[in-house]
């Protein structure tokens, strides 16, 4: 978890998270403290979580062999984020996107967790990318995050 903590601690302007559940983040009180601290220092925090009622979530759970557990993980994350959702500059939205990758952003640095059919995200590789002048790869992931954010709805407890 040190890498995740270092990634988010490095953010001055923005932290973004795009996951279905990302339960490991919600369960880690230290990471939540980092997010709260960065928000209080002026960083914008945006977290996108899958809609637990969406059919895509049920399908993904079946593909991973965990059935309804994925929706339950999402609901658990929502409950665990309750206190963080009350912090100014921390925004949560739910999405109904087919998620090809989970994206974790700290300014122009990204962790991209590629998804592999039939496996949970925790068993798939994570790439560390940096946005560089003239480079396109990181920009594609940042643009993807924005498209999902724009289509998502504000989170209410599910």
C-alpha cells in the first residue's frame, strides 16, 4: 500500500479514482486520511464507483466467479466512504460503464489497473504512467476518466 499512499500524497491539484468497488482503498484508514489531507490542502478529489444495481456489475461478478459479491463490495465501499464524502472538495459519483481499466490519478501520474477477463482486478497488472509533453498514452486514460465522470451521477448511499 506504500505505492498507493505515495501516489496520492504526491498530488497537489487532483486525485481521481475510477473503479467498480476499489474496496482496498475504502478499507484503508491511512489512505482515507491521505485523501482527506490532500482535499484540505486544496486538491480536488473525485471518486467514481460502479453502480451496484447495474446489470454490468452482476455480469462482471459472474465472470469473476464471485456472483453478487461484487455488488456487495461496492455497497461496502460506499458505507466506508461515508465520512470522506462529507469533506469539501471530495466528490463521489456512480457509473454504469463497462470498465476496461481502473484508473488512479494523482495530478499527471497514473496507476492503471488493466482488467483481465475472468479475474478480479487485484490479480491483474498495474501500470505506472506519467503524462509527458507530446505523449498520448496517459492522456488517453485521463480523457477516459473524464468521459466516465461526465456520464456518472452523484452518489447516494445504495
